[in-house]
C-alpha cells in the first residue's frame, strides 16, 4: 500500500495509512483546531493537497495518488477535527478476448 500513496512531507511526521476498499481508497487526516472553512483541498493528476490555516497555526499535507484514483469524484467529510477522504478507483479494464475475423 505504501507504494500507492506517499506522504510528501519534509519531516514525514504525519504518515498516511490509506484503507483499500473494493471501489475506493480512504484516508483519514487529523486537522484538529481548524474549522471546515479553513481547510482547502485540491487534486491534480497525481497529487492531493490539503492545506489549513487559522490565526494560530497552519498545516499542509501532500499525498501522491495512485494512478487508478478518479480525482473528479473524490469526496471529503470533516467531523470533529478528522478529515476523511474517499478516493474512488477508476474503472479497471479486466480485458477481453478478441476474435479474429
């Protein structure tokens, strides 16, 4: 699993332990002390960035995403200081037999 997601943090103080479910990966990150409006989440082709800033503190986490994550369908929930991200997997092509005509 660690080859799919890597936390890009200078000191690697905040490990990410994604859960691999059948249809999605789930990541939980602690952002205690921040309100939902103080947290910004963005995703590019292979990076997920979560930044939070208030008057006293700032926090940033960058997670390298697996190629099979459908970034257009990422869902975030924030409850009691815990940010839960659901990263749906792209459809996997299981292949098919090709007949010669």
